[in-house]
């Protein structure tokens, strides 16, 4: 089992509940926190990208076929009352059928990726090693190396953004809402010019991301247990790789300048006050360029604000140079909402 830093987890948990929630998550996310806390404390972190591993399906690439793994305590009690004898047998039979369909889907996806010319070109031009760890089942073997589906789709986005920005000349990079840290891993493995990385997320996602990145970048990761002792958080004036992993409430201590900022999906899941709060910081950081990835036409039940609202918020901060593109997915037969072609916004 992966040895977790429970001291860091407990510190984040303790201080999260003391924070001003202007820096906090949207309400729909806040409801999931207690269940994520239980998952961190009770489940095998080394398998968090596997099957039926719990609530992290919101931000990781784990797959779910058993609803019991994401039920709250009250719903579990009700479920267990009815899940007896014949009903239990029927339910387990349904899970077996669903697992067979999942297996077929994964096989079809693997075959599609293996015969996709763009995938083969991306895997030739980019380093995608070590992207299928922590129990990942959504993966394909290419050139004797396992690559996660999520990494392929992310490097496709990165490749598009690379052609529209100055990523290859950037030295500092900031990501808000970095999930479990895969995008940060891909950026740092493929853009050696970026030596200073600022990864910001809400609790407890920031814990997943910190532990994931520490597994690959070791002492280059500077976590909340260190930054909480700092009066000011800033990058060192050298070429040493630094990856600051901080919860959103630590942003007020930052004294940095950012060459490129990236956000995928989470801005449209926040209310306007939270987005404005983040933009105050991006202005303070003298951010040179930005990339935002949004749901297609904001078609999601989790989206409280629309693309037009985001543009209005940005214009309040004198951002007006919006360039809008369509990000084409590599896998074009997945029917889940988040796998449709996504909107990409570049802001200079």
C-alpha cells in the first residue's frame, strides 16, 4: 500500500474548516467532502485510479460500476435494508453485466487509440511515461509502455495550447483546479523550461494531487505543511524545480509572477464571486497568458455560470483578447458529457 502523509491530510482538514469560503469550492462539491475524507482514511490510495474506488471519480479517471462505493452513510443504511436475499443476487448479477460492458468499452478504446494516427504521433513527440500508475485501468500499451487514456487526452489539449501560446518560453506555470496532478506531471515532463509550478486546488483534492506529484517528483514538491510556516510564498531565484502544492486559502501569501495560467473545467463550476476572487490573484501575479478549457456550450448540470458570464468577469479585469477554439477529442465514441469536444479559450 502507498504510505500516505496523514499529518498533511489532518492539517489540511483542520484548516479547511476554518477558511473563508470565498476561496472554497462550489456547494455541490462541498457535499462530497466528508465521503472523500472517509475514502482517504479507509481505502488503498495506491489504487485510487482503479475500479469502484469511491468519490474521486469526480476528478480522477477511476471507473465505477458499483453504486455502493459512492453512497453517503444514510443512503447506505437504506440500501442495506433492501439489499437482502433475492434483491442482493439480482444487484450483483447487474454489476457483473456492467463490468463486462466496461471491459468491452476499455478494449474498444484501446483498439481505437492504437490505430489513431494522431495518438501515435503524440506518443512519439511527448513523454507519457508513468501516467498509468495508482491502479489505473483506463490505459493502453503503446511501444511497450502503458499510457493512460486521460494522459492521451490531456497531452492532446497541451499540444493544442502549445501551438497557441508561448509554453516553450515560459518559466513559471500556475494551474487552479489541477485534479490529481496529471496535467502538472505532463507539463513538467515535457517542458523542461518550466521550473516553477504552482498547483492550487480545493480540499481534499489538493491532498490527492500533492501525494501523486510527490510520488514522481519527490523533494521538489513543497506542500502545505511547509507553506503554512511561511509568511510569504515565492519561487527561489534559480533553476531548481519547485512544485508548490497549496490549498486555495494560501493564495493570499503568494508573491509570484506567472508566465502561463491554466484551468480546465473548474471555473465554470464555480459561482461568479469565486471566479472573481481568483482573477484578483491572477492580476496580482502579472499573468502573461491563460488557457481555459470549458465544457462544450457549458452543457453540464454542475455549471452555475456560462461562457458569456466568464467573459464578463474577465472584462471587469480589463481582459478583452479572447481567442476561442474547439478542442477535438481523440476518442470520439465515448458518450459521457465531459468527453465531448471541449471549448478552449486563450487569453493574452
